[in-house]
C-alpha cells in the first residue's frame, strides 16, 4: 500500500507539473550549441559533438508571469552552456506543496529552484540532491567559488547541518543593502514649508506627516503590503524592534552578539511604536487597508502620488513619475539613541531559495557547468543586459559603464520620447529576471543602468542615501546565519507561529483602537506563557559562528 501511495503521488506531481507548464517544452533540442569549425565538420561522424542534452527545469514564478522554454534568456542560457532546457513553471505560492509530493514519491525535478524555502534542500540533501563539494574541490565551479571566497558567510549559511555538505546554488547579492528606508515626496513636503532633512525627532516626523496629508487633500499618505510581519518590519524601523526575515525571526543585537525578541527585550520601544502607529491610524495617515493591501494596489498608489510616503526598501523606483522627488529620511534618536537595522547579508536564500540538482539526473555534470556560468561576469551581464554588441555596449562615460542599444529603454528613445518601431522591451526578452539569476549586481539593485552620461546624481541617488544612513549610524553588521537541524526547525516554527499570532492579533487591536492602552501591561504579561526565551535560545544555539 505504501508503494502504491508513493506511485500515486508521483503521478499527481507529474500531472500538476504539466498543468503548471507555462510554455511548450523544447524536447526537440531546438537550441543548438555553437556551430563547429570547418575542421570539426570534416571530422568523422563518431567524433562529432553530441547533441546538447535536454534538462527538465522547474521554476517557481509569480502568477501571471510569462516564462517558457522559448523565452530569450532561457534559450541564451542553454546556448552559452551547451544545454537545452525544457521549462515547467509552478506558481511560487504552491511550489512547496508540489515539492513535498515530489519528496514523498522520491521523484524530484531534475533541476529546480526553491522559493521561500531555505531548509528543505539541507534536510533532504543527502537523499535527493547532488553535493557540490567534489565539484568545488575539483575546480569545476570556479565562478561560484570566487563568490564563496568573497562572501564566506554564504557558505556558512548554506551548508547542511546533517552532514556539513553543500547541496544548493545560492542567490548572491553583490552589493551593500540597507533594506528599510522611509522615503518622503520632498516636493510635496516643500509646498508645506518643510524638508525631509529637517526630520530629527518623532515630533518632527509627526509634523512632516501631517504636512504631507494636508497637501495630499487630507487623504492617507502611506500603506503597506504582505501582511503583518512585513508591515511590522518596515514601519518599526526607527524604533529598532522588528527581527530578521521580514520580521518573522528574532532581532539580532549586534552589541550583545545574540538574538532577542524586540517586543519583550525592548518593551518600552515596542509600546512607543504601537502608540505611534495608533496615532497614524487615528489621524487617517495610514490607509485602512494597510494589512490587506496587495502589491499592485500599493505600487499604483506610490506611482500616482496617492501615497507620498514609502516606508520600505532602499529604492523609490516604484514611485514612477514621482521618483525624482523622493528623498530618504535619515535615522534620528528614539528613546535616547539611534536604533539600528542590520545591513542585508550577501545572500537571499530564505526568499529566492537555492538551485538544486536531482541525484537521479543523467546530466549532472552539464547542469553543474550551466549553473556555474550564471556566476560568471558573462552570465550576470547576459541575464540582466542581454547579448554584448547586440543589446548593449560598454561605455565608461555612463554611471553604470553600460549603454543599452538593442531593446526599448531610455537609451533608445528619440527626442520625442518615442521608441523605434519594432524594437522589443527588455522584459519581452526576459531580461533582469531574479527568477533565474545567481548573482544580483549593484547596477540592477540600484538601477544605475537607467542614467545617461552626466546623470551621476540620478544614478547614485540611492547609493548616496544608503551611505548616508550608514554614516549616520543607522546600521549594524549583517546578522549571522541560523542553520537549524530538523528538530530545532520544527520547534522554532511551532513557537514562532504562536508568538507572531499573539503579537499581531493584540498589537493590531491597540493600533486600530479596538483595545485601550490601559490593557498594555496585561498584554505584555501574556508573553510569559509563550516560551519566548526558549524560542530565542534556539536561534542563538543554532547561530552559525
């Protein structure tokens, strides 16, 4: 019966994968490796290169995204590395369920990337996936190895706690990143006789917010997305209480070199934040949909100017035409001290998780080579800019060092702002896709590619804001990785769910005015029954030192 059940799961997974496929498979090997020279053509048939192998690739993507086997960057990746990819796409929100079926049936996709899952590949590595250690030792992964040497914490974060081996290819962030920045539309603020540079205290912040609201016709000036944890993570930045992993984990105290839970470790600042958000809500500065709002609705609000305050990310690129007016608020003292946030680590494996290779694949060496190419200079530039000479050229006069020539962009528009007829957009080619890339370069994260010669101030706006926040003392070191074993993860997840539920349900009632602040002390006392100390201890015990 067990065998029958596993077979049924395998069949179900196969059916799900076929249903999720976003494009026609490339089974016929349409993308060929580079043509051989005339001397090679004259060689006996037995010596001719074999046809490129076809690799079954499963990729999690956003619902509605159009990526298939014939998308330009999929074919270009294969062409550059001598592999054909037959792509199956899976909505990212349902990927984990499908992969659990694959694990149960021991029929894992030949090559896949995890989404928002940085533990499964470690837990099942020795059973299902290819260990990279022999390839690293044998010099078969030179490009990945260079980044592991550049950022040693990546390897520490990724190695399995079961056997110490490396089973996945990480997403690497090749830049310094301050992840939580508050942006004001300074043009609007100036109309009220203020400037974002004048914000030096919570009182100043409140005055600036009310001024924005007045100029915004009395409407809410900001909102949030992605639910409680993200809202808590971004909106509490000046108060220094939200933890890592978008607010889901404990906060790392860089001075004490340990993790702690902000609401219980710093209850005074936690209360200050709740009272501040309550004040925002009561004064209609905060959209009533701040917990339930979807990405597109929020970004539309930013781009239209409906929300002249952005409380997330070190780029105001979502502000559309209003982007030039957006200015960063620098850190100021709260509770007698500037409360810091950690610089982001140089890896992003908890969200866009690692690539893994099934140990059942017949093309392991080919896949290893193809994945390592994504960590090369050529690979990074190709996936984000296109083909050199055809899509872009090097130009030392531009802020980024590149100039786009072969698809629609600000570079190819005429003086009237119109694009040449028939020229595709970069998105139509599939460029700049974080779904596929192994390395995110600084020119993409900070969008310096959008600035022309002489536009250094525009190109470096976010870099300057980042550096100013660091110089002001608003950051600390990136938190160390936490690598749980199976039992540790199970217990941490159980406690985390209880603690987050308790915090969110009660804090939201205080913010929405559904609970009087006179109940605050009894609320804090309730944490004693949630074993917060045990939860935090797990993070400190499994912290990679």
